[in-house]
DNA sequence: GATAAAAAGCGAATATTATTCGGATTTGGT
DNA sequence: ACCAAATCCGAATAATATTCGCTTTTTATC
C-alpha cells in the first residue's frame, strides 16, 4: 500500500500509532539518526509494515507537522473571530504558536529544529503548510496598516520576518536549552515587546 | 591520523580541498543526504583518505562553520574598535553577519539551515562557536544600557533573541527562496527597524 | 455463516553507504 | 641516498533503509 486512505479500521489506528511513535523517536534522535527499527518497536509492529503507510522515512517525518499545523491554524481562526482589533489577533497568533510548542515539545522539536529550516523539503504539502504561517502574519500586518492600527509605511514582509524569526528563535533556544525556563511566562513579554515595535 | 595538525605541506592543502568540496556538497544535498563518495570525487581523492583528516561525516560538516565564524568575530572586533557608540557596533555586527552569509552562501546554508538549529550538535566546539554569537549580542545590549544609550529596563536576553532570530530568519528565507531578491539592500532597513526598537 | 477478493502484516532478502583495515606510496629530515 | 613517519588508496565490513513474496486478517457478498 501507499499513503492512500486506509479502508480498514485497524489500519487507521496503526497509522496513528506509527505517527506517534515516530514523533517521539525523531524528536529524540533527529530524522537522520532515527532508526526505522526503533520506530517499529515503539509502535509495536514490523519494520516493513511502516512502508505500508509511508513510502520513505522522510515522508513519515514530514507528515507529522502538517496535521498539527493545520489544526493550529483552524483553532486560531476560531478564536480570532471574537477579537476586535488586528493587534489582538496578531498577539493571539504569536501566543498560540508558542503555547502549541510548549504543549507538544516532541512535535515542536521536529518542526522547528529539523523541518522548518530544511534544505531538503521538496514535498509541496509541507512547504505550503510552513509558508502559510508567513502568509497569515503578512495578511494581518497589511490589515492592521489598512485599518490604521499602525503606520502604513511599515513593510509587511520585513516586519513578518522579525515576528516569525523572534518567536521561532525563542522556541528553538527553549527546545535546545530549556531557556527561558518558564516559556509560558516569557511569551507574554516577548509578544508585548514585539507589538510595541508596531506603534506609530 | 585524526584531526591533529598535519605535519606535511601537501596534507594541509588536501585538508582544505576536502573542506571546500564538502561545503559545496553539503550545501547542495544537506548533511544527511550528502555522500562521502561525492565529496571525495569533488576533492579528487579517495573516500578513505577523507578519514585520515576527519573521524566522521558529521565532524567534517561541523568543522566548516567553526573556522569562518571565528574569522567573522575577529574581523568584527577589528572594525568595531573604531566605532564610538554601542549602537553603531551592534548595527555593524548584524550587518556583517548578513554580508558574510551573502558572500558565502554555501557556508551559510550549512550553518543556518543545518547546523545552527540542529538537535545533533554534541560537539563542544561547534556549540560554543554558535553560542558566542548570542553572548556577543547580549554583552553589547548590556553595555548600551549601562552607557545610557537605551533603557536599562530592556531585557537583554529577550532583546538578543529578537535580534538574532530576525537576522537568522531573514537569512533563512533568502537562502531558501532568494527573497528578498537583493539581500544587501534589504539588510540596512532591517537593521534600522531593529535598532528603532531600542529607542527609549 | 461460508467464501473469495482485497487489505494488511511480516520475515527474509537486497541495496546503499559510512566506516575500517592492511598494505603500497610519498614525503621531509639527515 | 635512506629511513621513519605521514599519507594514500582499494577492498572488506557493518549498519540500516527499502523491497519482495508469502501468510493472515478483514470485508463484502451470497
């Protein structure tokens, strides 16, 4: 089998087991060093069975962030609808991004340390999923300028680079060194400082 | 032989050839996918000879950024000495970082896309070399506060995260997508916007 | 509820590559 | 010119991702 939708019930369960096991192993050893044998053992199936669901080790690795990122974006849309200003929505997006990483550190290690900056990502779905992050921020920056919440002369791409880079870098140092020790407490001031940059 | 200083002249030359070839191949294929055979062919030597200079493929990969980063820091110290304000020195450091990447894109791909965020870096020298980047910035931020160039209430670690993250992210998108198209022209405004954040 | 086709599962090959080994060749000092 | 050390290389070795062919399980149909 390839990566088609499975027809049987057990199969869907198995595929999920593999993804869960893989997330843990990849986060621990990195994609390159991770062994298919370890993933299979952790999922409780035969190595060759993994290939019934995913064509290669990399495809397996890339599947992981796609799902949860989509979930994050959807949840954001839900919660953002209630907020009056673009500034509030932008703050929420950055905060949710950090919270999401804190709540799913294995997933975050895989995404921020291995996949996000990877040279190797050819697969369109992963690329799109990561690029959406930038598109969402740029769109909000444009909207805020348009609504007069901040200066219209602010370059949206440059500013998006600052916002994304800052949050990503905070998460990377947290993932690698657990600094800041309390990520949740540190996120608020970080977002505040970044938002302060938008003031006219 | 291990990684000791070579005693013979040809050896030093060869070691350099290997590093140059490896930089190109790693930048093109990524560390995990790069083949020792390709590096050997590009350097014009036998595969097994590479192991006379470097114990493993990763050690070879990690050697590359160490040298040039040290070179960047040294060059910065030189040029910074002439500048009167901390703000000028900080601007220079960020600008030099971007210029250095633009001038050595293969090296930069290896550093920013593969090594910097890597889970796998155990080797102390690489880690130190990368961490120095943060230490240099934090030190300047403290100095600037102390000299009254910006508010003393500015958290140096948080601000360093913003500066490093923003520059790194700008370089990453340039390396992956060649956007902004003219990195040199984009660096100035980026540094300006970041410095604007320091104003009291 | 018996049966056949499809799907899922697995152990044993296979293939690709990093790494090691042993001996041949080259170098630098005398 | 000669020796010891350094360098170099081709041919094993070892680790591990991926493929293959067969067995077991599931689902649909009567």
